C-alpha cells in the first residue's frame, strides 16, 4: 500500500505479514475511529510535546506515556494501545526491546540517530515503522494512521 503522505514524511515501509495487530489494541475504539496511542521517550520535553501534539487530533487518544522500557511494560495491560511510538534509545533498553517484548504490537520507532543496520534491526524486531525525530507532528500523525489501519 503506497501512502504519499507517509512516503513524504520518511516512514520506512516495513511489511510484516502474518502479525495479529489486534492482540494489543482495543478494536472497538479503532472501529469507532479513535486510535489509542502510547508514547515512550526518556526525555520529558519530547513526551509532553508528542502527547500535546497528538491529543490535538480529534481521533487520537494518548492513553499513556513512559520514560523507559520497564515503565512501558509495567503499564501496557492497562493502556491497551493501538499504536506505540517509541524512542530508539531508552535508559534501560531500546524501542526495539519494546517491539520484541510485545509481539504483534504496532510499534513506530522514532530516532534522531542514523546508524548502519538500524533498518534491519527494526524489521527483525517487528516494528511497523521507523521515523526520524525531525518529522512534524502532522507527519507522525499520518504514520500513526497508516500503522493503526494495519499498514507499514
């Protein structure tokens, strides 16, 4: 599926056939048009900015934030997100660890780093997308919409 807005914002397309993305998210909310989002970043300013920017969108509900892998894992059952936006580098692991720990989760990895092998690692961990932290909130929102619908 080619989505021009996502291509424009730099979302790396990652096709993961056979994953059941409804195992984590609440499909009733998604069917009603709402997308439940969790943001994981170790920088409070990033968390606040992403939460505020996404909450301004009518159909996003930021149901939780965490500043670490363990903080996310401790609360995932309560949040039941459709999409997780996770920083690559966290104090106790990586966003890749989040994707590995919750198979089937629709994880979009965000990073300010460029490193060899990152795309391969992202695909291997089961992430649904990879974005630079330089994208706008509108571009991130487009990517979240695509991933929430099962795209990459």
